[in-house]
C-alpha cells in the first residue's frame, strides 16, 4: 500500500508510516517526550527530505503529545501553571527558531546543521541521563533510597535567582527566569530540529528545577502540545515544508500509541524510565553519528537540495 506525498515528492508505504507514528506515540506517553527527536531521524532514514521531515515531525508531535497529556491530566499529574510559564518561553523560542531555520535553509546548511545538532544533543543528554540512572538504581539496590532525585531542602543555583513563583502542584518555589529560558530553548529546538523538546525538557525539569518525576511527564507533554502547534503554523506560513498527508498518517498511529505508552509508564519506577529514555536517546544519536561519518552509497544525487525546494 503505497501513497505519493506531494510536498516530500516521494512514494511511501502507508503501513510503515503509521507504524512509525504508533511507535513514537507509545514513547511519548511512556516518557513524556513529544517523540520528534525520534520521528524526524526515522523520516530522514526513510528518504524523506530533511526540511520536510523537520517541519512535519513537529506537526506529528502535536497529536501524540495531546493524547498522552490528556491521560496524565485525568490523573492529576500535570502542573498547568508551570507548563504555561514554559509555554511563554516556548512561543518566543519558536519564532526565533523558524527565522533561523529559514536562514539555514536559504544558505544550504540546514541538513548538516540538523544532523550535527541531533548527534550533540542526543549523545550528551543521553549519556548524562544514563549515568545518573544507573547510579540511582545501584543506590536503590544497596538500600540507599528509592531512587527519587528529590530530597527535602535540596537546592541548587537555580533556587537563588530572583523573580520567584510558587508552583503548588510541583511543590516548587523557584525563579521564572530558568523556566522561561528552558521553554525558549525548547521552542528553538522545535523549529530547527522538528522535535517537541521533551528529550531536553524532561531531564532539565528533573535535574535542574527538581520537579517530581511523576509530574514531569504530564507537564512536559502539556507544554509540547502548544509549542509544537505554534512551530507548525510558523513553518507552514514561512517555509511551506509541511506535508499534510504524511502528518495525517503519522497522527493516526501516534494517537493510539500514546494511550498504550501512558499506561505502560505506570508500571515503571522513575529511575527505570530515565534509564530507558537515556538508552533510546543514545541509540538514535549513535545512528545519526554513523550516518555523518559513513561515505554515501552514491556519490551523485539527482534530488534538489532542501533550500531549492519550493
């Protein structure tokens, strides 16, 4: 069952694309990530042009994140106030990111920049998360605690910043400066890399802001829904690189996958979730790193560069 994608200008297997969406949706509900960090590389591996993969990936993130966020909202594990502050920064970041995306595309450096950013972010964050998670699980086995990162009275440099605000659901009293700054970074990444930013936001909320793990996932998904929506609208208006047909197929799988992922996440501890997410992030980063250094199968290509597509 093949279908021609008008914007990507390629024929794809419908079942493969829906399967991609379902897998990413499952991970979205399980880990609290939008899944863009996975769907964009998968689309690129499937020969979708990077410019289309990035913009359409951000679109697909909306469906899977919304489905997962709805499950967490019903459980009461979404901090709306904290998520809204992150969203303010995310909106500003999306505007800046789309402008940068257009610039990179116009000078023909978008494809290389996207690949390098993925390798750096996924490799660095995945390595740090895996190290911490393994230490946490070892400590648990030795009877040194339950693996939770949150300790009464524990603070870091973030808690000394001004403009503090209370977030009762997360039991936080913290400055809004790092919160909005984190949202801004996620917005930029959403525009340039086609991600929801959950693979950055989840560890940042856990390690930097000290948000309880059970609240992090739902709050992350809540923020990702709106940041990805803003990014999608801006990409469509500015660059015209969103393939609606491709996005629809991905959404079909993503919505159903997120429901199963959210249920599966209830059966795992916080340190186990962090370790699994770290392994997934590292695997994708390594795969993209190999693609960067391996010689191409064909020296010449007849396809137009992403900057030349209209």
